[in-house]
């Protein structure tokens, strides 16, 4: 296992803090991109209009509340899998950013 060298005379904890902040930023951007993709999906369902989206969300909410627990669980799973796929796709396309940030730290 490699150890983190002290950066330019700075204490080692600063290097760990830098890596942690870069990782947190990378994760935050990926989560926001995944939520944005889900938002675009909901806008597409509403024909890319706010009023159409609100009508579809109102319809969805009444049907969700009226559904039994099994159907609600299925919908929750679909939504979770969709969000996870969007997150993984964003992470895949942003993998170079993460690798570069970690490479700068090590080298």
C-alpha cells in the first residue's frame, strides 16, 4: 500500500483533506447530474412544459398513494435503479476527472 507523501512541506493531513474534498465534490456533481437526468425524464413525460409536468406528477402522486405496498415498492425500485444508472453513467463519463485529481495528489 502506498502512503501519501507530504505535499510541498505541508502536513500529511492536508493531503488527505484535499483528496476528501475532491472526492466529495466529484460525488456531489455526479449526484446532481443524476437528479438532473431524472428531472429531464419527468419533463419529457410532461411534454417539456411545466404545466404538463405538474399534471403528470399530480396523476402519478394520486396513483402512487392509491396503490398497494407491492406496487409502491416496484415503483420505488424502478426509480432507485434509474437514478443509480444515471449516477453510474455520469461517473463513467467523469472517471478521468477523478483519476486526474487522485493522480495530482500522488504525484
